[in-house]
């Protein structure tokens, strides 16, 4: 029968269904590195305050290193009683180190241990997600630079509105990713607190050294309140929120690329390596990466709402409910990591159909706002100018002439205004700060590069 680390006060062993229901080993195994790092710091801390001799310390540290090697090489043998990665590692350390191993858990609980491990895991993994986002921002910039002065319709309500540079459009998504990067870095800053030494909930009667442990582990500071230290999962909720919002940004990109690669738009073509075919329809080339970026955002939102519901109403301090923090976090990190890599490749290798984009943007009525602004420059109130141009658009729609003909014939507008309706002119007109035209775009490229350099 399985023998747990906590069997002392029990006469009967754990039932099979209890073990099956409560184990977290299948998913918390991925924290083994962090558990070993945390345990090594704890062991050094115990030795500093005289709770372990130098010999015992070295024996346990060597055992922890051996466990690390076994984990790395896949030779670590789990047993039925290994509830989670923490108990598995402690069991093995005791097998290797003998009685000294039995001192590893002195003044420590799985409650401060798991919180420590998870914070270490988050620090490393969230930074990795941030780095991947930076690569995606770079891919967007590269395509933006490649796009030169290619323009396409800018949309509101998915109705053609005004021409914008393709580079401007691509960088728009890059700015959103920039906020995601800074949000992740903020989250990392806030979670940079060591819970080690909080024990199960109340600290310890032994002379442990939480300040030294925090320092040893590279945390910015130790916890101030043991109850908060073991029960706080704000950092997981924040991380899962950050990842859900990244998912939403990726989903918006995905939706656009589904449209852009459709026959109806025909704005972009995907590289073969980043598109899929159909099992039945031989002609098909599908944007599955873009679709899954859109589809999986639902799951990322679900991970967030599920976690928040788990945390709601938990009394102080540790409750086993908290074990449910890990799967949503791990899943969100994994899904965002996979999505960013696939989308970055998709964007970096795609080609754009400038003719399709530009001819859609060259529709004469796209110049309507420029015509109204022409009248404003002559002193007409904007509302009046809006009505004058609107009336011309109405005539166009009624088949009374093209917009350029009607504009040229209108004494208020005339030939000079008619030039504004010509293909390719519209996009050059928007030059205010942050606007969609070439001059403003050149300034933006510099600030975009500064953002990347800052990250
Ligand atoms: N696997 C558990 C978790 O992730 C470990 C904590 C169990 N603690 C306890 N006091 N039973 O939260």
C-alpha cells in the first residue's frame, strides 16, 4: 500500500480514489527544477542557523543534485505515493541521503514550498513569453518596413473608411504587444516575493532565516505576513489575465488574417509552411494558425474565469483548492507560447497583394473626408463641409457621375480638390502625429524601435 509522507497519525492508508482525485504530480512535475532550487536554498538556510550541520547540508545538497540529474535524464522513478512533485523529490532525497534527508522539511510546509516553486516558475516562464512577444513585434516591424508605402483600406465597422499604410496597420498590433510585454514585466516585479519560511501558515518556532532565503533565491524581498504568503495567488491570477489579454490580441490578429487570406479580400498569401490543406477539397489552402489563435482565446479567458472562481471565498490560509491554480496557469503559458511562435512564423513568411489592397483603397469615396477637410481649409465649418461632400456621394450612388467629375464641376471644390480623389493620394494626406500616412509613419518607426530597445 502507498505510504505518504504524512502517514504518522493515520492507521489506514489512503484509498485509491483519494489518491486518484488529489494527486497533482501529472501536471506539477514541470516545476521540478524550481522545487530543487527552492529546496537547496532552504537547506543552506537551515545550515546557516545551525539546524543542519555542514556535513548534513552537503549530503542533502548532493542528494538534491542527484535528483536533478535523474529528472533531467528521465531516470527518476516515481512511486504510487508521490502525490506531487514536492513529495516525490523529498522521498527520493531521503532514500539517497538517509537520516540527513529527513531534515529537509524542517520548518517548511508544502504550502510555503509550493508558493515558492510557483513564483520561481512564473519568473522564468513569463519572461520567456515576453521575449517571444518581442520577436513577434520584430516580425511585424520587418514586414512593416518591407511594405514601404503600400496602403490598404482602413476600416471602421469593417466598412472601408480611409486609406492607411500597411506598415501602420501592422505596427498597430505591435503596439498592443508592447503593452503585453510591459504588463508581464510588471507582473513579474510584483510576484518577486519569497514565501519561504511562512511554513504551513504561521511561520516557525525555529530560528529560520526567511530574509537570507529570499536573497539566496534571488527574490526582491521576503514575505511580511505568513498567512498572506501561503494563500496569495494574486500573481497567478495576474499572469493568467496577462496571458488571456495576449490571447485576445492574437485573436484579433487571427481574425484579420482569416479575412485577408480569403478570396474575397485577397490581401495576403500564406507561406505553405504556415497553412494547411483540406482532406477532401484539393484546391484548399487554409489559415488554421490564424483560426486557432482566434479559437483558443476562448480557452485562455476560461482559464482566467475558472481560476478567479476558485480563489473567491477561500478563508485564510492554505486550502487544497489552491492546487487548482496550476493547470490554468500552465495551460495558458503553453498555449500562448505555441500561438506566438506559430503566428510569428506565419506573419514573417506571408506575402501581401499590394494591388488588391490598393485598388480596394482607391475607391473614390474613400477620399470623402479629405474633400471635406479641403473645404475646411478654405474656412467652411466642418459640419457644412460634411454635408456638401455627402451630397456628392449621394449623387454618385444615384449614378449621376463619378466623384471626381462631380467634385471638379463644383465651384466650391473644383480641379484642385479633384486631385485628392486620385489613386494613392489619400494616404499621403494624413500627416498628423501618429497618423496613417508616410511622414507620420517614419516618426512612428523610430518610437517603435525605441520601444523594442527598451524591452
Ligand atoms: N500539491 C499541493 C498543491 O499544489 C501541495 C500542497 C498540499 N498541502 C497540504 N497542506 N496538504 O497545492
